[in-house]
C-alpha cells in the first residue's frame, strides 16, 4: 500500500488523494496504466503492472488490439487486473512530449480513464503521473493538467466514483505534485 500524503474532498463529493508508493499494490477498483497505443507493456509503469499482475494482462491487451485496433488518448482500453489487488487496469495512452497538443492529449487520457471507470461502475481509481516518465512530459505541467482534468470531469459529469488517488513513485514527482496541489 502507498503512504497517503494529502486528501481533500472536491465540491462534487469525490475524495482526491495524493499518495507515494507502488500503484501495483493499490487496493482500488482500477489502476490506470500509462500505456502506448499498441498496448505493448515493455517499460515503465506498464512493465511493472504486467510483472506483478501476470502475463494475462498482456494477453488481454493483445486481444483488445486485435478486436478494437490501436488505442487513442480519449478512449482507453481496459483489461482485468490479473493477480493485482485492483480488479481492472485501464490502459490510458499518454502523450509523448514533443508530438504536439500534449495538454489536450493528457486531458483526454485522464478524462477517458474516468469515463471508463464510470462505464464499468467502479467507485475507486488510482492514477500514476501519466507521461512524466519515459514519455518526457514535464512534471509540473502534467500535475496542473491532471488536477484540472479530474476536477473538470466531476463538475461536468454525474459519476459513481468516490475516490481518485494519484499514486506517485519517486520523491521528485511527489514534490512537484504537492507544490501544484491547488484548492479551488
């Protein structure tokens, strides 16, 4: 389990938390995987998820691609959680820094993940710092985009989600996200 650092309740009633730890150990309904459009889970958070959750997650991802084609930023794929504590993995395609329109793509990935969680009838979800690792998205900018996307989603949608947790791995990312934690 992760270490809870801060929590607040949004005006729409959801609890938003920042925690430090390993997202693959989170006991939530779904964790979000920072995926590529091919759902090939060879590095970063994706690799850690498959390593801990089992090869079945990659097998289900391959089947998703075969059936639906490449995954877009706004329409994440989802698989079971395999042997993870989470029942589902939502595979959100984060933007690669330098490809253009990165803020909109990251917003779409976060919003799409929340929408999929609602479509699955879930009450809790955990996100990593999507795209801030090997995809190179600047951490401070990502924090602002992710926080705004979460708050905008709940202010514009009726949602059954009760808990949104940002589970961050390293001290630098934690520091940046805490510095950009804005109470609106």
